[in-house]
C-alpha cells in the first residue's frame, strides 16, 4: 500500500470540528509526505498514520543574499486567510506538500514592484 494512502493530513478549522462543516472548512485530506524523523516532519500518534501535527510554516534564508530579491523563501501549510471564501484560504497547501516555496519580499522597492493590492488604514477621528 503506498505511503500517502495511509499517511494523510487534514488541516482542521475550528468550525470544521462539526460534521458536515468539515467538508467546507477543513483543508484536505491529502496524501502526506514525510515521516516523524524527516525534514518534512509530519508526526502521527498511535496506531493510525493520520498526521497529528507538523510545522506551522517553512522558511529558508540564503544568508549570502539576505535582503535581496529571491534571497528568502517561505511557505504556509494552507494559506494566508482563515476565511473559507478567500482565494488565499488554501492556496499554498499543494505547494507546501510538494516541498515548494514562495519568494518573501523584504526590501521596500521589491515589495512595491511585486504588490498586487494596497490597503490604507486611517484611525477614526483623525
């Protein structure tokens, strides 16, 4: 039996604890790479192989190019949003499980060149 059919991961949302809401709010299940003793650690507990916990993010920093474009990479297991209606709710899950990363923009000019949206917040009463 292939490892990913018995070793699986599902990212649970607090609302997804109640069935059938798990189908809307939880992300997965997916075949899970990694083991309890690998870089892509995905820990299981007991007799089953469903992942109980793993890394909350992965971050790579190339110290020789830190602060320059493409010198820092990261990935989240799911996405940037906890809103199931957002396109960023689960947009990194497949990349995370494949061991891929996204460039992390640090320098102001690099952020400005690659931004897609900008939000201005103004305190009330000002």
